[in-house]
């Protein structure tokens, strides 16, 4: 991989790591479901009028929107809102890798290797350690909401694989934009039902520059720039060379949450995070190490 492309990969890591800080800032003035709905309004419009719909059927597009966008971000935003620190959320959210493996075995006929199982066990122990450390800094509700978000992300991953089988190459950004458009109405209705018009009036009545910056970062920085660069790297190189960059996202997320939000980790939470990261590393690199 060229040095320039390594630099692009690191830029994506920083952008996605800071994503959790932007979520925390946005949630200070706006309820989580409404924040998700507005985020996807910005993602979809006006881009949906200029970027061609990807060659994916509407049923897959809607299924992807409901899992990858509605489910993932509704539960992630609620998890952070209701007590999950941004830094720990960035680690816990990576459990999607193991949920994806399990779902791929059931629905795609893929097979586990023993390195996948070893990584899963190690990461599960780490998750258990983190989950047992709920206190005033981390609630058990927030922890489980982020885990549900990770499972929803994994469902989206499997749906994406099914949806893109046998279709001609297309821009990943187009898929992000069009599936984002399908998430606006469900998130809006959920927000209206659970959060109510009063919360909408309060959110827009106290709308601040930090909230606006958060929304623009989530929509354009994390989505357009992040996925745009990631798609470019995935096009140029094998997934095995690009995917490991994602392992650095929780490190950036945790570091930035300490630096910008003043969050702190207990020794056990740090230990659990290290176990999760070690499990992810074994999952990604284990088979390659054995072959060498």
C-alpha cells in the first residue's frame, strides 16, 4: 500500500474515531432519535437527486436502511444518551464483527475458523468485564443499547452482502445515501412517537452552533468523507489490507473522549477494552499468522 493511501486510511480512522465525540455533543441539545433523523436528512438531500440509485432492489435497500441506519444509530445514539461513555461505546460497538460472523454462518453458509472462535471468546470476556463495571459513569442500559446497535449493524452487513451479490460494481457512497434516505421516515416517526413534538420544539428552539457542527460532522465528515475515502481504498486494495485500519477507530475514540470530553476509564474498563481489541486482532490476523 502506498504511503499516500496509508495516510488516507489513517484520516478515515481519525474521522470515524471522532464520530463518537460528535454524537455526544449533538445529544446535549437534541434527543437521540431526532438526531438520527436529521442526520439522514442531511445525508440524503440534496444528494439523492444527483447520485444515481445503486443497482440494488428496493426491498434490500429498505432492509439495509432499517438495520444499518435505523437500528444501528437509533440504539447507538440512545445508548450514549442514556449512560454509555463515548470512548467505551467506540470499543463495544466493534462487537459487530463477531455478530456478523455468527449471522454469516447462519444466513450465508460461511464457516468459522478456530481463530474466529478464539477471538470471540476473548472479546466476549472483555465485553463482560466492561458490562460488569456499570456505575455513575456507565449505565447497564447504555451498555446493552450499544450492543443491540452492534447487532443491528451486523444484520446490515449480512444484508449488504446478500444485496450486492451478482450486481455490477457501484459507488458505496451511493448505497449510503439511498439507504440513508429510507431511514428518514422510520426514524422521524419513532422520534415523534417516543420523544414527542415537545422535545422537537425544545431541540430546535435551543439549537446551537455545537449541535449544528455535530450534525454536519455526522452527515458530511463521517459519512461523505469517511465512506468516500474508505470506498476508494477498498476499490484499490484487497479488503485484508484495508479492514485492519478499522481496529484503530476505538483507540482514537477512547483517546479523544478522554482528551475532549474528560471521560475516564477504570482499570477494569481499560482491561476489558484491551481484551476486546485483542479479540478483534486475533479475528482479523489470526489465520494469516498461522499460515506464515
